[in-house]
C-alpha cells in the first residue's frame, strides 16, 4: 500500500508545519514555523487562515477559543473566524500551554546562549478572556505538562528535577524522584503517570524508577500495558514493567503517537529522521509488528484521536488518515466492498488529491 496515496486528506500550510491539532467535530488546525495558522473543517474545506507573530509550537482548542504559543506570545483566537481576541507577551519564549479546569496555563523560559542553559522559567495562569491571574517563577524548566487524577503536573529539569503539582491558585507541591536526572518528557493514562529522564530512567507518579533504558528518553507514550519510549540512540522500545515487549532500531525519532485500531489492534505511528531522509513507520502497538514503512519529508508534528491520525511535514504538507479508509487500502478491500463502498473509496481518493 502507498501510505501517502491512502491519506484521506492532503493540504498545504505554505511553510514548515510545527503543530497540528484535531478536534472532535472532525476539523483540523495546523500552525507553522513562520506563524501561519489554518483551520479546515470535517470535509477538508479551508475555514480560515491567520498569521501569528512567530513560530507556533502548541495549539489547544476549548469551546469557541483557539489558544496558541507563538514565539514570545500566547495568543487567543475565535475558533469560527480566526479573529484574534487577545495576545500576551511572556518573559522569554512561550514553550507550552494547557487548558485545565476552565483556566489556561502557559510555560515560558529564558535561555542564555553564553551559558548554554535555561536561566529562569515561569508558569502563567490566564482566564479565557485574557486576564492574567498569576505567575509562578522557578529556576527549573518544565519540560512536560500532563493531567493525572484531577491534578496538573510539570516534569522539571535541573536543579530541582522531579515533578510538581500546581493548583488553580498557583500553589506548587513538589515531589522527588529516586534519580537525580532531569525529566525530559512524560505521558499519562487514567491509571499511571510516567516520566522519561535524561539518564534513560522511566519513573512513575510515586517517584519510583520502574525501568532504566540504554540512553536518554526523548519521547514517551504511556499505554494500558506500560509504555513505548523513543531513545536518544534511535531505538523504539515497548515495555511492560521489567519485561521488554518489543524494540526497533533506526534513525532518530522525531515524533510518535498511538493511532486508531487496525484489525482490532491499536497502531503506533512514528516519524524518523536521518538528517537527510525521513520515514514513517506504522506498527501493531502490542506486538511491534511493522505494518508499513514509507519514506517521507521530515515529520515535525503529529496528532491522533480514535479514528484519525494527522502528520505535519517540513515541506508544508499536512496529511490526514482515516481509520476505515486505511483499513480498506491495507486489506485490498475489493473482495468485500459493495458498489457503494467502491464509490466511497473513489470519492475518498479524489478528496485526498485536492490540495488546499
């Protein structure tokens, strides 16, 4: 199967894609390195385009609001029109944001080129109307934000390391981890919160180190059984407690995510980059069996939900795969498709060829 030809939708942002976000209603948002932001609806039609002041790194949608980090700024736009509601400059780069319990949390950091390190970071709290409620400054850079059992947590770098919970009033409660290595990434399920560390350790919400891998954890995806970790040396590894389920070597992993099910098993999507060539790999997340591998431009961003996976590429393309169409193409489909299904597949292909 030609993976790219099987995409339900292909669109162009006009610049390198740095963020993609899927919405429940079926639409997609994509932001770029130069600040372009576009919104397509569930049918793939362009709804609006806007220009923000700098590179868009994170997008969050809540109700009729679109929140984005753009260089030094956090920006709020009207979701239906793209009109800007408000913008707030932070102290240093706007690294991330998260919507939690009716409030917007943003993380900023100041980087010193001479010292090759972060000098100061801060967590900012905003109401949806743009009112700034408080700032909590800290020496440690929060590298990951995640929600777990009704609380919001930040995984921290040096000097403190460990992780901290922060409440809506800005009160911070710190938890140590049984390793002094900085947290680099994290992921959570309803039953577990996991953090990856620079020394290869993976820790949990109790501060326990549950495993130690051979190199730094670059990306972490928590599963019901354990986790899939992308290591600094390019290894992709799935583990349940101490037991390794599967592993796959390769070039450096740029993005990874769980995806929709194929033949009853959840898929795992990863984008690798050699420095000159990209590749997209799709696996059975339980067994690690490779379903398909396709050369690609450098993949910069990924988003998924129960029926769709979207990838954003350095060449400006956004490609979106839909579960039923993916299954038809993977299985050949012609033996079981009825006439109306064949017609639907043709319409899918024609839609995918449109470039907006």
